[in-house]
C-alpha cells in the first residue's frame, strides 16, 4: 500500500484502516497526513513481523501474497455481483408458496417478443394453469385447467390453487388471430392436502392425534379419510403411544 494510494482514500476509510492497525481514536482527530504516516508505519511493522516469523523456506512462497495482504487492510466496499432482473430467455417457472397459493414468473426473449407483437393480428398473452392427479402428466391429459389473462408488461403472477393434493403446472400462451400457441411450459409442483387446517378443532381436542402430527408420523400422502400410517393405527388400537419417557393414552 503506497502513500499515494492512501492519499486517494476518504478520511473515514483511513480511520477504519488505522483502527485495524491498532489505532485508538479519541476526542482529538489526527490530521490526514499524520493518519497516513501512522498507517504506513503500522504496515511496515507488520511486514517486518511477517518476515521475522517466516523462515527462509517460506519467504519465497509467501512473497507473492504480500501485496494482497497489504490491500486487505483497505476497508472498501465489497465487490458485488447483482442478480439481473431477467436473462432474456423464454421461460416460465412455478413455485409453491403454501397449500393454496403458487407463484409463477416468466420471461420472453426480446427477439421472440418483438416478432410476436409486430404481427398485426397479435392479441396478447395468457397463462393456462393445469391440474393433475399425479406427477406423470402432460398438458394434453390434464384433469382440469383454467386461464389467466396477462398483459405484455406482466412477468409474475400469484395463482390460487383450488384443490389440495393435486399437481399443478403453468403454460405461457400467446393469442394471434384467435389462435392459441404455447411458448413455454413450467415445472410441476404439488399442493399439499389441507387436512390439518380443515380439521383443526378435531385435532386440537384429540391429544393422541395431535401428538402423532407433531411427531412427524403423519402421512400426508394417504387419503384424507385415512391419513394415519398403518403402522401407527395398530399402536392406536392399544390406546397408547410412548413418546420418550411419557406415555400418551387415547382419551375414551
């Protein structure tokens, strides 16, 4: 770190560097030149200490890092790598927010978007939300779907998922001269069943059932009328579950 480099730094930064070198700031503020001299002396002392500690075999290896060690003393804004707002590719992604809501975001390549909107018969975009009973599906065999009109300026949308325990995906469509065309298809997400929310009072009044849910033994993939795993039903038939040192008995 050279004197010229230090002179180019703001006073506040110089104080931060000096504090890292052991300077104790009091009520009296040092002049910039005095502060710079203090830093240069401290850096020189640190360099001498490193040379004394390192043996001759290590000096050659560590010398290439000396300049970086000096530069690290400068307290400066860290280099940032901002995430771009978009990647200029035609794509749509679906994220599950909670059992009843999903979030879709999309982008359209600039060239493709310009070509679409330059067509005098272009009418706009819309989302088609597909619902399926299983993960192995395609848009052609959807159990149900509904459309959401979106504008050219939209690039994200919250989607209400009507039925729990179903798989969902979203297609991004254009309409040109009354003809629909899909330009992107999202990934698939599954909306969990809302059994607990719909049966909250019953669960709260049943200590055994509540304990099973809190113990992570509840099987959310079972049918709603029988969500308790078969291995637990046998234990429940004996009217007790052993959790650690306590035994929870089913209320009559």
